[in-house]
């Protein structure tokens, strides 16, 4: 049996890192198909298409009631009917959705992937994504839908065919599902062809249950080795109250200096999606690497770094603070980009495929906010 390794984000959000190696399918890829790496693509404008055009495609069921996902479960073995019934009986559980989960190589990148039923899984995605019949028809027909960041910043353009585990896969849509580290979605039929394990993931919607308590309850009824991550967690009011930050709880001036010098030492190095340095970086990889040089253990991806300290107004930003944006039209609430504030209205960032680490003026379009790093809090985010 393959081993499932899961990384959890503690604090306000969580992700599952799926390191399952898919089984090698018995059927080889069709002959004569050559994969092409997509060219870099400019950052999407609001009117830019998010779904590739296609011909006749399998029908998918109309969108019904939306279900906000609150917990994401990964098991070592497939879910059985008995296990699903146990989960469904837990207090607060409103809806469940099975999926297949694993990490696959896509366009030379390790990408956390879900194989789903397009007709039913769509109801657990953000409204913009859920409402697109064309998107889910493309997934049903065999395309892969990739997250907006992987597609747009990672250089995977719509309609392009990129290398997959068994041959080329067409990029049929941009769709950030909101499951954090999951950056690609295919149909279950396609997933089975790629060798993904069956029914090893479960999405739980429990909008009125304390997510922490429900997570504990799930771990009690599910087999040993099960991992449960909180997604859109429901927390009691006391845990949402503002925190008073004591002196010394935030990053020090010396640490800021080291981190800024480290980031500046990488000016001109190319952006590569998923890269963590020391020679190539994506936006959050640059943040993580620079702060590591100052002895600060930062989480890996943007929405994790968003909870690595208290928020401060942009007008009060100081060098070393992190600036975040929400520029994903498929999931408007998602944190999709981060940069390090340099001072005097400038920031240092790794923008997107085809660009390099560089200084840029701070802009406020789609600004999510500014975070001042707390080393202790950042170290607890997984």
C-alpha cells in the first residue's frame, strides 16, 4: 500500500499534502501523442476566459445546493459504506463527497490532484467555479482543471496539452477549489486511468459544527492513520477575538534585515511555480527561503503565510511585512499572491512564469492586506 503523508495547517486554515504515488496503469499512453509545455501567460484580466472551448462533451447534472467544505479527510484505504455511515451520523455533518487523491507529475511539476465526480463535486467549490457547466463538462470529457495560480502564474495556458503520468492532458479550465494545496482536478474516470487510489478522500460539510471538535470526533471513528484537515473552519467566537501581541512576539529588526538582504540577493533569479530556492522561486517560496535565512520557520504557501502573524493597515506597513493579494477570479476569497515589503512604497517579489525576482511598486488592486510576521505563530502553521 502506498503511504499517505499529510501536512496540516493549525490556526485558521489547513491543507493536506498528498504524497501518494499513483499506481502505474497497465494501459500505456496512445502512440503518436506528444506533450507540449505551455508558454507563459500574462496575468488574467477580469474578462479573460477561464474555461477552454471544446466540442461535444458528456452532460453533467445542473448545480444544486452549494455546500461549503469544512473538513478534508484522507485515509490509507478506501472509504467503506460502514465508515461513511459513521461519519454521516456525527453531529453537525450536513453533506459528504468522496474523491480520489494523490500527487501526480504534471508538466514536470508535482501537483496535488483530486479525481472527482464532476456532477456532484462542483457543489463543494466556490460559486464562480461551481456555476460553470462548461468547466465541469470539460473535466468530465477528460481535461484537467488546474488552479488559477498554477495555470496563470505557472505558465499552463488554456487549451494547451501538457505532459501527465500516462501521456498528454489538456488544460480545460482554471478552477481554484479552495482546498489549499490541491492544484488540479480531473474526473474519476481520468484519475483511475492515471492510477490514483480510489475513494481515499472525503469532503465534509458541517457549517454549524465546531470544526475542531468535529475533527477530533472524526479521528475517533476512522481508522488509524487517517488525517483530517480543516478547510473554511468554523470556530467558536472566543477563538476569533483579537489577540494582544506582547513585546518580542513579532519578528525582530535584526531578523528583518537578514530576511530582506537574503531576498535581495536573489534579484534576477527566475520564477518557477512550486520552487523553494535557492536558484528559482515562486512567490511564497521566496518568502519562506528569505525568512529561513533569518531563522524564522515560515509555512510554504500563500494562504498559510496569511495567518503567520497579525494584520496591520497598509499605511502602517514596515520593511519585512508581507503583502497579500486576492486576484483569483475563480475563487475571489482565496489568497493568491504574496510579496515582501521593502519600504518607501516598494516590494520585492517573484511574480510569475517568464519573470524574475525583482523590486516593484506596491499596488492596491485586489489587495487582501498586510501581515507582520510572528516567528512563533508562523512555526505552528502546517
